[in-house]
């Protein structure tokens, strides 16, 4: 090899972009040319210098700014805008519908713990005020609420429901106002999201069962329960349960809320009819207005809850 | 870099992929947790790539919101961290392209001032960092992005290729060209740093192959 090697060639040599006979020639030259060997050594130190340069830490002002931006995004109203922007978010990816059988939940307490107390957590608290307020309104609404909901049940008419309200024993179909046959006409005109929105006059009804759902059989168990829906009777959910449910469904009224067990631990099964499919969440015992504690999530598509 | 464990993931914690699933499923906190896990690294990538604190913050915010909204698009072909980095790098390069298309808004001196360290002391390493930053600014952005990922943040060539959406061979050649170009700009620093070993405490080094004769796979 004639002359000396330049830095470009040596850099390519070092990155193994040069191979074969040319590589062997360069190697031979380096072993006999102190000048090029020194250049090669200096080149090696460029990477070392870069590697030794400390990574910049995020300035507090930027951290706060990103926190605020994310909080604003999370707080965006669940109205047309929210659902129209990420159209893809509604179309769940294939893996979202898969059961997470076999995953380790050793760290399940992550929810609300690992980042509780950080600025993120505070940012999310405001969001749940609306659902909580809605639930409170439902509870305070008494007979009016129940007569509304009662109208949606195939089994219990408005009169029955109102009568039960008087005795403080709310009995209804156990399903939200939007899911019943009475609202099917409205459904065809309105988007499911808007139709499902919690408004004063509708509420979360919860049924209690001794079923033990499992990760492996969640789909079939939920499907069976949804088919048996007309025979289920629920009660107006306590405010804490409503808050948890509405947090997970983002204010939409589920077609089924069931207090049961999941993998032998107390859990709430929540089914929301959306876009022709049934979104199924399993919320753990720590689910509150501020902490979802989602244990599992599957999608039944096509859904079977729709009338 | 693997799908299940980020550099900060605890053994018992929920994986990145699970957090993303929870976010798509409607959990309002999952994305915040996911982003918080990686934001220091993402910040480093953004700042090194655009070489300007304000632009880096803008790019990172764009990227964060984009990832938040497009999470449903994630198909799991790559690690979640790779996906996040790709969105950040693309946001950075978009900004640089837009900046190149308009008259210069930020002078070199201002940019340097913006990069002034928040560290209270003017240590040797801090001074070196400023000089390295200034040298990096001399590189074309696509070359710089590759070099930052591989040499500064310790990504493997194949991970960097995934992030940048280019072939591993292109990553290698961009890195090689960048190193040759930086050599005259940083030579004076080598003495200042001496033979100081790469600090384990100041780097977010991910395990991965280095671009070196040993790591060559082309």
C-alpha cells in the first residue's frame, strides 16, 4: 500500500466496512507505519471520548413542561375530538385483545405505587372528578335515576324500578342505560361513545356473583355471562365502584359490571360495548377513582352484548 | 435492548409492552409511567440530535404526544423503547429539516448558552461536554443521530438501525464518517480527559455490541 491512510478510510476499517483483501492490506500497513497507527489510535479515542461524555439530565423546567403537556393530553375531554384524533386507538391492535395468560403479576402493585407522589400522579387526579360527580348525582337522583334505567331493562319496567327505589333496594337489569333495547334506536344514530357517556340519569349497575374468572377462560366466561344478561339483576353501584368503573371506561356506562373473582382474588369485571365489539376489563381490588388496577383486558369482537 | 426490560425496569415491575397495552386499554397512568421510565434517555437523544435545548424540548413534547396518540399502531415488531426512540429521532430530524428551511433563528453562541449545564460546578467533564456538543453540531443531522445513538448512548448498530429506519451498514458508515470528521475537532480534548475510563455512573449505556472490529457483522 502506497502513501498513508486517511481518517475516513481508517474509520471505515474500524467499523468493518472494509473487508477481504483490502482489509488485510490496511492491517499490514498499520503494522508497519507508526504514523498511520497513531492516527488509528486517535480515531479509536473519538468513540471513547463520546462514550465518556456524561449524558445530559433533563432540566426541571423541561420535566415540568412535559408533565403539563401529558396531563393536558390525558385531560382532553372524552368527546368527539378525543376519539377522532386517535382513530387507531379505538381500533385495538391484535395483541390488545389477547389474554395475558401466564404473565407475571408479581409487580402488580406497580399501579399507583411506583410513580405515586410524582408529578404525573397529581396530574391525573383532576380527571376523575367528573366521573365521581356523575356517580354522586346518580346516587342523589334516586327515583328519577332508577326510572330512567328501569326503562332499559327487558325484565323490570319503570314502575318496578321506581318502587324498588322507594325501598332503597335498587334492582334493575344490572346494565347501563345505554345498553338496553330502549336505546338501540338511539344507538344507530349516535356514536357508541357519545351514547354511552355517563350523564345524570344513568348509572353504573353492578351484579354480584361467585364466579371465579381465570385468564385462560376469561373470554368464554364473559361471553356466557353476557348471554345470561337478561336474567341478571344488579344494584346501583356504590360511589367507589362507580368511580373505578367510570375511570376505566372513561365515563362510558358499561353493559356489565360484575363483582366476582379473577384468579381467586376479588375483582370487578367491566364490559363496555364499543364499535360493535365488547371491551372487557378486569379491575383488581385496588381499583379506585385514581387507580385503575387493571388485571386483564380482552376484546370480544364481534361483541355479543349489542342487542 | 429487549422488549421486556428497559434500563430502569425492576425485575418485578410491569414491562414496557404491558404498560403500552394498558394505555391502549384506557389506563390513564400507564403512558406516563412508560414515558417516565425512558425520558432521561429520550432527552439525551433529543438534545444530542438537535443540539439545542428549546428545540429538543419541543421535539420531545411532539414525540411524546405522538406516541400517546399512536400507541394503538404499535404492533410489537420492535421493542417499545425502540419504537419510542424512533418517534423521538424522527421528531428531531423533522424539526431540524424545518429549521434548515427557514432563516437561522439561533446563533451558535446562543445555542451554546442554551446548552449551558445546570450542574453547579464547572468540572472538566462539563467543559468537555460543551466542546463535544459544539463538535457534534458540525455534523450533518442524520450522521449525528447515528453517532449519538451508537457512540454516546451505547446502542447496538442493529438497534440504531431499527430506530433510524436504515440498514445496519448505513449506520456503520454514518458513524465512521462522523468519527473521522470529529477527530480534528476533539483531539485537544483527549488530553483533558486523559485515559479516564468511561464513567459508569454518568452514562445510560445499554448493553449491546459496539462498532468495533470485534462487533463487526457486515
